[in-house]
C-alpha cells in the first residue's frame, strides 16, 4: 500500500464532494438544522396540552382542584363547557385532548369524608400521548388528594410510594433523545458520503479511469472510506458540542470511550455505505440502497421506541444494526457515566460488523472489476 | 394543453416505469417491507419489564406486596438480597427499576401508616420510565385495596379518578402507530418516486430531448405526474389492506373518504419530489434533500409519535408546512374515530393548499430553456 497514492485519491474525493456548492451546503447545513429542530420537537414530555373541564360542582374544593390544573405547566385549559352534551364534540373535533368532569357532589362528598369521584375522558387516537396525559392528570389529582387528606384530618394509607429516577431525575426525554440524534445524524452523513461514491464514478464513466491508475482495489476503497471518516467525525464532534453546550445534556462519562465508539461506529457505517455503493450500478440504485438500510436502521435501533418492546424475532434482528450499539454507547457515556471497561459488549459487535461489511465491500468491488 | 401530446407523454412515462422495475419496487415492495418492519418494530407497550425486588426485612406484608408484582403481566421481577446487589443490576441494565422496602416497612405499615415504598427507576429512557412508574402505581393501588378489604375497613382516599379512553379503549399502540406509519411511508415513497426522475433526465441529457419537442412545460409535468400518481395509489391501497388484514386495525371511517384524502396527500408528496428534482438537477443533491425534507420530518414533526402541542412554538409553526402532519391526523381519525368532518375538512384544505403550492412552484420555475 502506497500512502502517497491514497492521499492523492482522498484529496480528489474531497474535491469531488466539496466542489459543487449545493453538495457542500447539503453536507453541513441540514445536519445542524435537524439537530436543533428534532431535539426540540422529539419530546415525550407533555406541555400545554389543551384540556377542557366540565365542572358541575359549585363548592370550594372543586375550585381548588381546578386551580391546580391552571397552575400546571402540563395543561392549558381551553374550554369550560356549561353542559355535558358538548363533551363528545370537544374530543372528537380535537379541540381538547381530554375532558375532566367534576360531578355535582364532589365538594359534598369530600366534606363528609367520603371518596369523591372525578371522571376523565381521553382521546385515544394517539394512545401514547393519551397514556402520558392520563398519568399527568393522576399526578395532579394525587397531589391534591394528599394535600386534602393532610389538611382535613383523613387517616393515612398504610404505605406510600416514594419515586426517584436515576441518571435523569426529572425524566426529561430530551436527555434521552439528543444523544440519539447524534447517532442518527452521524449515520446519515456517513452513509451519504460513502453510499454514492463508487456509483457516481461508475455513472460518470470515470470509474474505468480510476482502474487504470496504479492504485490497487484496497487503496481505492481506503481512499473512498477516509473522507467519510473525516467528515463523519467532524460533524459528530460538532453535534456533540451542540448537545452539551446548547441543550445542556450532562456529559458524565469519558471522552475516550465516546470517541472509541464513534470510530468503530463509523467503521461499520462506512462499511455498509461502501458495500451498497459497490453493489449498485447507478446513483439511483445507490440512493435506494441507502434508504432501504437507513429507514429500518432508525426504527430498529431503540432511537424512539425501546427494543425490549419488540417481538423476539425482531429483537434478534436489531443485533445486526450498528446504530443499536452506538446509541447504547452514547446514552451510557452521556447520562450514566460509562467508561471503556463497561462498554466492551458494545464495541466488539461494531468491530465485527465493520470487518464483515468491509470484506463484503471489497469482494463486491473486485467482482465488479472482472 | 393538447390531449394527444399529453397522452403520448403519459404513455412514454408509463413505459419507462414498466421497463425500469426500480419504480415498481419503490411503489409496492417498499410499503410492504416497511409496514411489516415498522408495524412489528415500533411499539410503546412495555411488557415483562425486568425489575428488582428488595425487602430488607421480609415478612408476610412484604411478600404480599411483592406477589402483586409477580402476578402482573407487565413485570418480570427478580429478588435481590440487598440494595448493593440491586443497584449493581440497575447500573448494568439488567433491571429497569428497583422496589425497595426498608427494614421498618411492616412495623410502620401496621402502625401509623404511610410506610415508604422506595421506587428507583432508570431514567435514561424517560418515557419508558414513566410508563413503568404508572404500572408500579397500579400494582400498589390494588395492594392497598386488598389490604383494606382484609382488615374490613374500606379504603378511603379523598379523590378517585375514573378514566375512559375513547376511540382506542385498550390503548393498543398499534392501532394508532400503523395509520401514522402509512403516512410516513407514503411521504417517503411519493417523494422518492419523483425526486430522482427529473434529476436523472437532466443528468442524462434526455431533458433536452423533451425540451426540443413541441410539448409545453405543463404537459411534460402532468405527463410525469399521472403515471406516478397511479403507482403511488396502488402502494397506498396495499398499505391500507395490510393495516386492516395483518395488523387488525379497525377502519371506522369510510373507504372513499380515505382514498380521497390519500389522493390529495399523494399530490403533495409527488409535487414535493418534482420540486426537489427540478431545483437540484443532480441525483446526489436531490437524494440528500429528499431524505432530509421527507422521511425524518414526517417521522418526528408530524405528530406520529411526538405530540405537536408539546413542542416549542417556533417548531409548532414549522409543523404546519409538513404535509404528513395533516395526513397523520386524518388517518388516525378515519381509522379510529370515523368520518369526523370538522377534523377531516380542516386537514384536506391544508393538504390542498400545499399541493397547489408545490405544483404551481414547479410549473413556474421550470422554463423551457437550457442554461
């Protein structure tokens, strides 16, 4: 292997990528915009959910309960219907996600030390949002209930729940999502830089020119892989810095453990990209291949929904996905303070995936030569 | 517009689709594979969550509470002797939560009451942690009720919440995820079908041949839209059949409204693809823009998984230009709630505006000129 020749090819690849203004913009602009937009948008914590309260009770207790909902950042009371007939339309027309109904005997029951009932009707069209909203409603009413029991001389229940969350005490889903977005965007950039690189030359006819140079197949592949590495690690660093400084996601672990993970993940992702590129004859096929890999890789990575919820055969499938391991590394290093020692089980599969895909890429590359 | 020329152009595009199987693969194989993968891969229903049970001083009381966790389908409990071992299991990710009863639990519970039940959850996946806490609360509440029955004293708490969920009473996450997935997948397919088509013609130079023909720019664009529209509707029909047959999602609304909305949505997706490829004229850039502006926004900004009301206001405004947002809401309403016209009419109007915007913009920026 001649490093001087590889270096020349790397320079040529960078020129091909960065010469065109549009493709330069496309490499740098969208990832940063996406990081900002998605990190703000992708949250499971509810905020300002529109609700309606149908209050049939004239007493002070009901007013106190409503005041708690008014003071909660989770809800914004959009409507106070005067009759029960409007409830159905309010929910089905999406004017409110839920309707809280306080019955006419609410204050009287509480005054008589009897359990008072509150009814909640929720729009189940998005069942996850419905579940979160229900648990927020329960939390508000629970707080009211505990306060009432304490101030009005009710007997305590035998046991109470004292809940704490480790690593993320306020259960901010942004802390979970932002490290995930780092992995997601790194994968997108690495695949796009490498996935079309061989196919582009084939389509433009410059592939044959490349073959008559003194470069060997390994040198050509290395020359195609290195720009992906450089651009991928630079963009990942930029995104990590934004995650820490802008989104204030705590960074508890070691930088070394993170960059070892990033290096191995890029190895695997670039291997996949080069394999797709070597297999395709046109850029359109290359792009389709990138899509067909990227879409399932995002879904089956645990980025938005946990892998443990998937059926068992699908869970086995996720072991082939490099993003799965990198997300565990990212979240472990950011939130749990993991070091290299605890992450071995994630590094080794990435090495294996990288070696296998690189071998496949070389094989496909050679096969296309003959 | 000359009908004969138009027919000729449509025929040319249709032949091109038939002879290049990659478009047909995008329209039919992709929705099939993606819907299967997504339908099984995306689920927010936690089952068999591994949790650690620690009782510092085991008694009949503590094992009574623990048996509630053992019988629940949501948990797969493991008993640990002390907190040190349980803590290590949580750190290593073997369990997602710890239930911890202190040594004086039984004495306090039988005496003055309000004995603390320590719950420590791994908060890294915040959403999952909240769902697990909800399940733990359920087990705790039914244990309290059982205790009260045993002692013959009715359990009296100040306020009791009765909740009812409309349109999806069992809270099956599949029932709302699958209609949303159809919108995400169709966004991807609609844009992919057209995004690369015009860019490829520019790259190959065959656009020049079309320019030299007597066909007007409107005829060329309509000629490209019509065959891909039918191809996309075929993919849409396949997805709806799969949602009903494979995933058993009930379709409460009517089929014709569904296809009317789908047709309108497909026009926005195809129009966007055409706009991208007209601007880019280069397959690499067109592909990159299609990826960045279709799949990820449809996944994250459409309200398909993440609630739009909870986003900060600049992003809430941004979601209004994402066509998938209106289609996700329409599909979830049509599948689960029925023909709720106030919601559907609002969404269809928005889709119509977006479709007209894309198609008019494409027609305006496409000149019959080579520059």
